[in-house]
């Protein structure tokens, strides 16, 4: 899959047009500009999934003020670019997180806070949390700490912005490429109970969909 | 209905804060001083580490592995091993530093690490003698 | 204390555990009537918590009801034992509304049944099909290993005790070897110039 | 019941929602803007603490308990430490007691500032969270210095505390309290007296006074109904019987009354801290000598301890069995009853816009409901 930033078809058309008119470089410059703007306007969906959510208010309010870097909180996943998974995920939360992530528009990114999503963390022997988040969802940036200080969270933002600016391969592209792999893992650990299932035909629901 | 005059006017006093000094820390440029006792990342003085694995034993998160260092630092090291910490497990409770018999394992006040690959969180404690001091 | 004499009439003993903590132990048959008399006669109107302890070795659950008076200046624990197999308790939700949620939790975590309880549905777990997780015979680490893989980069970890043993043995061997070498050397030297030895002896 | 729910629309308030106090959800059946039925769902944060504690030794388990309630970890640490001390028969020194009391009161202030941000944010006063979260951060800076942790302190250890006071700490605390006293006047002007807050909050979420004691509502929910009860006064622990403070009450039982009670409690906390600064002993042990972690055994006995957290009484039941591990630890926080028995009832026939405000004012903290 092409890593085009305007969506694949439009991207190809634009490129052709630029090349026809002898402006091959313009396309690159445009893409760079788009990347820069994208890196400076990251909208974060307001979903505190774990302990790390307690460091979100200081990060987003006046003391550390992530807004000066263009990182702003929004209410719904439809408007968001980034979801911060702030800590351990219980199986019940993972179902909601997968749904929230799939509702987000591309390009979308995932940042994890704390040790728990990396290798289980404090709850490594707990029966209700997942241990390796990158089996189920593609992670762009992991920040360690229990919990990470606002400084560490901002470091995570800086790293994410750098990656966007350099046009490195983002998590959502991996998710599209290895969709079967991620779905298989999700089904294995969630026992097939992903409600509503990803294949749900929303326009021809036969039995009442369970929300 | 009576109008609550005080309730309407008193919130306007917030305008006065326009003239106060801003409290924001512009972090990546200006860094806050983190006190020395802060429980940040691990440092280990390899010249005094005796490889006793007390830290491995007390860690309830099973975060510490004993591995061979690249060369021998301390001839008195009983097992020839030094601790390596999995930052996908650690909770910075500092029990490992409390039980360390020679006091070689300590917690630094550096505490930020972000990486794009979740496999990169096995942390080798830096070989520092004291907090904030480079080893020779 | 006033309560102690009242309980003595019911042939029960009030034990003081801490400064503000008392406990009463009672058999299961009289539990419901005792709770009612605590509420209606002794003035213990608040149900603070219900909890369950799994005594696996003896085969029963210890149930503790913590009650407080209107003054809230001390806590009385009413403890009873029920059989672990097919455990069942009378529901208290008609008397104390908050018991509904506490009993729902206990049903999920220990598998205790409450006949007549209106909402014995999922509390914290979802699609759980294993044994109730807070029972002591549920091994959480085994369950985790069957569900989730951990990271594999840590396979190079060594057992420090083994390494210590190995190093000690290596040291011993080295020492022995050094000793033998020294002896051999000494013997060799003694062979080569025996006159030195004679000189030393002198 | 079925008939009432005719023509209603069902929406989920949470878990992904900016107005929720944590990772939980409330299922609402709406008729227009009016709520006809509310049902709480938790479990998004269940980690099985009570199981994990059984697998660890006492020394290891103490680091995990502060994670039970994220906004205020210290009452959990205090409860755990006191329960272990009760079981093992440890006595702690006067200085350790003073330090622990101080940490609890500091935590109470920090939690109240965070609550203020949430309460103001839930009715759209965007300025107050910007200020109050920043003010809370100054307290966290002091915690960093004292305990080495910003949010999770892991400081109150069975047998005392883990570190001594750093040099000049009490002076810094005293300066911060001066600053807080000035700030509370500012918050009075901009938030508590604000006509917007009054219009929204007065008469909303009224708790029935007759239910309070029987249903086990605690904390500000109880005190805003005119019931003057506080664990610090009724069953004094640590140094609270030697400190002079009042229990503020209000009579109305609505959201506004709870807010005023919280504000008065902040002032009382400052008063307590000032006394502690004056009375703090200069010398003294801070940590009792305890056995090594594999040899620290608890007798086969059980105990029940209560601590007044910033949202109400928090209780721990703990039982040992003669081994180095804990047989059973049960946590009963204030949120369990508030989120189910109380909230489900309060929301019926209220407006959708008031849900976030009511939840905030009850001080519901999801990680503590399900552990």
C-alpha cells in the first residue's frame, strides 16, 4: 500500500498532474508541508484507559501545556488523530479500545504510557489484563514510567511529531497490511466476543446489535 | 427574581490574572529541576556490584534479570552477573535499591524514555558511581 | 460494653480486636436473625461491607459482615463459616440496598450463590468462563500463560545461584590447579637444583 | 417499568467520554433530555488486586496497594500499613506518625484541587481546571522531594515511613500553604460564588438524608446532608486525636453543598498541616526494624481498618494465615456504594447535562470500585 498522505487515488492523480506540468519537485515539497502541518496539529481523543490518565490533566493544562505543541484534546474518536492508551488494558477495555481505534479516521496513531502495555508491568500475573499490546494494536510510540511524568509524555509527543515529519511508516499502515494477524490475535485473546463484530453489516442488521 | 450581583461580578476578577507571570514550563526547552531523591531510572556501580541477585529476588514484578557483563568489572562479584531491568515490568518502587547489600544499585533522577519500538525497553543500568556523576 | 451483655443473653461472645474493632462469631443458621437483631434492636444500622475469605485447606468460606452504628465510632465484624462446595448465603438487599452490589461482586469473585437476588449479572468481568478468580485454587499465573505470551527478548537471563555455584567451583578448580602447579613447580625446582634446598635448610 | 421505557433512547455515557470521572460507563435511557433509567457498568479497570496481593509477600504487596485509587494513593498505603501493623503488632514512632498524618493531609489537598478542576470542567468553566490542576502540581513537586514519587508515593511502610524529611521541607510546605490560602480566595470569587455554578448546582443531585446512614454513604455526600461524622474524629488514628480541627457540614445535600463542604475541608486541611509543622518532632526513628521480606510473617488473624480519604471512609479487611503472604485483603472504598446504589437512583429524572456534574460531586473513582 502506498504511503500517500492525501489518500491513495487522489495522491496518484496529483503526482501525475505535477509530473505532467514539469513540477515533480512540487509534489515532494507539498508532501513535506503537509507532514509538517500534520505534526503540529495532533488531536487526542479523551479516553483515559488506565492509571496514566491522571497525568493527562497536568500535561494538557497550564503547567505543562501540551497545546503549545499543537496537541489538543477532543471529545470523539471521529475527530482524533491520536489515542493515548494510558496504562494496562483489561480485556473489557481492549474491546472498547479496538472499537474506538477503528472509528478514528486515518492517519491515526497510538501512544502508550507506562510499563504495562509493553510487557505486563505491575500486573504481569493478573488474570484480567493483556500483556503485550503490540500483538493486538499497532503502537507508534511507547513511553515508559510508572506512571510517566508529564515531561516523558511530552517527549513522546516530540518523538511522534518527528516520526510524522520524517514520513516514517505509521502504525495504521501496519494495521492495514497485517490486518489478519491483528484480528487473529484479538480473536484469540477476546474469545471472539468483539461486539459488534468487525464484519457487522450496519445497514442490514438482522438481530439486534449489542452495543 | 433578585439578581445575584456578587455572583455575576466576582468571577470577573479573573481578568486580573492577565498581568501575572505565566506558570507554564516550556518543557523541551526549559527543564524542571528534578530533586536528587526522585525515583527515576536505575544506575549501577559495577565496581561494587557483587552479583548477589537480592534485587532479582525481591522484585515482585519479575523485572530483573541477571546477565553477564561485557567484561569483568569487580573481581569480588560472586556470580559474575549484573542486573538488567525490564522497563516493561518495572514500577520504580525502589525495593531493589533498598535491599542492595553494597548499595551499588541506585535510582537516578533522569526519568524520561520514549521509543517507537516496544522491544527496546530492556534497560541496562548506567555504570555511574553516584547520582548525576559519570563513572571514570 | 453494653453490647457484650446483650450478646451474652444470646450466648454469643464479643471479642475486642483493636481499639475500635469488635468481632462476633456465629454459626450459619443463626446469621440472618442475628443481623436483623443487630439492625433493629442494637442500632447497628449501617452495613459497611461484606467480604469473603477462602479457607481452602479447611473447605469453607469465612464471611464477614461489618456493621456500624449511627455514631460510626466502632465497627463490629459478624463472622460465619459456610461450606465451600455449593456455597449459598441469604441475600440482604431488601434490608440494606448496598448489599445488592456487594453480593453481586461476591457471586462473581467467589461463586457464592444468593437465592432471591435480583441482579446476579456480570460485575467486573466479561465473558468469563473459568473458575471464580478469587478462589484460592484458581492459579492466575497459569491462566496468564495460557492466554498471553510475554516478550521473548529476556530468554538470556541467567540463574544467579547457578552462576554463583559455577563461579565458586571454577575458582576452587583454579585454586586447586594453581596449587598443583605451584607444587609441581616446586617439585621441579627441587629436582633441578637440590643444592638450594639444602642451603635453605641450613 | 417496561412502559416507562417506551420511546426512550439508550446512550452510553462512557467509557470513552470527556465527562466521565474515569474508565467506567453509565447506561442511560433518555426520554428527550430526561433520564428515565440509569445503570452503572464497571470492570474496565479490573486488575484483580485482591488476587495479586495473595501472591506476594507483605513487603512486596505494599508497592501495589497505592495503585488501587489513582487520584489519591496515600489513604490506601496508610490502610495497608496500619492493617499490617495491627496484625503483626508493630508500634510506630511519634515522628513517623506525624509524617504519615502530614502526607495524608497533603494528599487530601492535592485531590481536592483535582476534584475542583473536574467539577468546574464538567459544567464548562474551562478556566478553573487550568488553575487548579497547576496548583495541585505544586503539591506534587513537594511529594517528589519527600517521597521520590510524583503520583504513586509508596511511602508509608508497615512500621513507619521510608524516608526522613528532607532539609527545609517544612518551610517549603509552609510557603505553599500560604499560597494556597490566597488561591482559595480566588477560587471563591471565580468558582464557588460564581452565578453559573450556583444556577447549575443548587438543587441538583439531592441526596435523601434518611438514606445516608443506612446505605453507608460516606464522606462529603454524608456531611453535605448535615451529618457530622468523620473517621478522623470518631475513630482517630495516627495523630488526629492531638490535632485541632472541625468537621464542616452543610444541610442541603445537593451538588453545591458538597462543593462547599469540600472547600471548607481544604481550609481545615491547611489548618491541620500548620499544626503539624509546628508540632513535628525534630528527632526520632522513622522506620521500625522489620524482618526481611521472606521472614515477615503475619499471624492467623484478621483486622479491619478505616481511613478518611478525600472522598470518604476507605476500609480494608486483612487476614493473615501464619505465612509470609496475606491470606485475604478486601478493599471497600467510598465509590462502590456511591456509583451503584446512589448514582443509579440520583440520575433518574435528572437532565443529561447534569450527569457529569453529579458524578464528579460524588467523587466516584472507578479503579477503586472494581480494584
